[in-house]
């Protein structure tokens, strides 16, 4: 019953379903699935078809794949409320061998089969606009990342990572931003297509320049976010 109640309030509070009434949310609970994962657990693997749409309720998840040199490439780092999985609602066979893996100790997820979610959009066409907006924002972030990989040097890619992280994870007061950091240097390297050593070097430079301040291993302070460029 606890999972059902948690699932109800997650859907109730999610921006995608904010205009649905209580009965409609209860109907969503019937067609959705709820799962929990721990750090390191896979939500889906790179060798299986992605046949569901997922909504992250709690925790952090990375979306990644391995390149032909067996190097992990992280395409997204997801926060609460983000959608992932087969977001196009068109089964693709997962030709990129994408996988989703929990990055924090407690991860909770709601998911829908593609058939059920597509049926939901047909029944509730008002959901299509917020869903399209969420998908558009998601694609904008991914496009910016790949633009950085093509046109920017390693230092700029690492700086842009912190800029992106500040925007979506940070608590901002004026130009000051505080970020609860759960990523390792290797995680950042996988996201920016650099080496762990390069990430460490750039972070040390940014600390020396006063652009980043680390408070222990779990918090990063950016005194003036405009200095990230």
C-alpha cells in the first residue's frame, strides 16, 4: 500500500499530470508500474529493447552506452521528474545499446508501457503539449552536449558541465550557486568525453581561480555563476 500511495503522489505532483483529477490519477496508478533501485542497479540494459517510458521519482540515473573502444559515454544525468526510456514512443530496438543505471543509493521510478502511454495521450490530448515541452527540453540539452563535444575543447566541456549542473541541480541565490555533488571525476569524464585526469586538472584550475569551491566531497559552491562564461 505504501508503494501505491507513493506512486499516486508522485504522479499527482508531476508537471505532466498536474491538471488531472484524483480519479484520473488513480487510473494512472493502475496502468503504471513502480520500481525501486539502489546505486549500480540497471533499469534497463544495453542489449535489450527499451519498451517503456519511465519517470524518475527519486534519486539520480545516468543514461549511457559503450563506444567501440569500450569506453563509457554518458549522454544524460537525470534528476527527479525527468522522463527517459523510449521517449519517442516508437520502439527502436535500442540500436545504440543505451543503458540506464542508478547513481544514488535510493532510486524510485514510475513507468508505462508504450501502448498504455500512447493510449493515455489519445484519451487525454491535453497531456500532449506538456509532454512535447518536456521532450523538447530534453533534446535541447542533449543537442547542446553534442555540440560541445564537436566544437569545444576539454576545458570548455568540463566548464559547460558545471554550468549545466548549476542550472538543473543548483540552489541559486543571486549569482551564487550551491550544488549537492554525487558525481565522481570519472562520471564527469564520461559525460564530457574526457579522461578522469583531465577532469581533475580542470577542476584544480577552476578551484585555483576561485570559480569553484569544494566543501568536502559532496558540495560544490560557485560563488559567481557568470564566471563560468
